[in-house]
C-alpha cells in the first residue's frame, strides 16, 4: 500500500481513503477502458466502502502508466486470487478509516526520506492539489476535473443534468493529459 497508494493518487486525483478502501471487484474494464468503479457499499459502518458525498460515486479511468507500465490490474487480480476483498487488505481499520498508516508513513517518513519534510508545507493531500493544478495547466475543462475528483458540479447544468461522464471520454479529456516527468518503471 505504501508503494501503490501515492502513485494511484498522482495518476487519478483520488482521495487517500478512496484508494485505501478499494475493493478488488471495483477494478473493471468498461468499453475497453480499465476503471476504478467507486461506489458506496454496504449498510453498516464496519469495513464497507464509503464516499464523501453523492458526487464521489464515479468511474475513474486508470492511467496508462498504471495499466501498461506498472501492471496495477495484474496486482489487483493477484490480490483477488488470494481471496482478499480489499486491494490493500493489510491496512487496519482505525476509527472507521483505512488510511491512517499510509498517511503517517508518507507525511512523516517518506517526505523526510526524499528531503521535502519541512522545506514547505507538504502532505499526502498535496498530491491531490498537484493533480488539479497540473490538469488545470493542461487546460482540462473544469467539468471533467471536478467529476474525476468527485467534486460537486457547479451551476444548474452540472447539478441537474450531468449524471455520468463516460470513462472513455474522461480518459481522453482528463486522465490522458496527466504527464508527470517521472520514470515510473524505475
């Protein structure tokens, strides 16, 4: 989880808890596009998928780096073949959340390890901000960006008429425009 969760965040814009609670059955292929189908599951608070708000239920296309370069789909299939329901099954459920250990590791150890701890105000959540800034600078339409990140849509057109952006469209207009200068394979 310490490896995958930050990378997934950089390439999807997902909230950390959305990633940490991911279930193996939520990684599916729809119309030729691999997606993370994020839905609220279950009726109890105990270890069920939760979303922040009604706009947070969405289909998030997986970036080509996750699919082709890093084989995230293969990783998920392997986890599922071992009988695990959640992708990051090793993360404990603490105070109705899964992300506590990932956040602690990233904020307290990893940022220090790479020399960024204390140089400026950075945290795991900075990845989400960087994702949004990067795509805004790529001139991605705010509707695509807001939908992808699970934000409410502004205006009557967004709130009343916008229900679901198709994964192939969201991939073309948003996800494929993510281009960090990183050699992901190494």
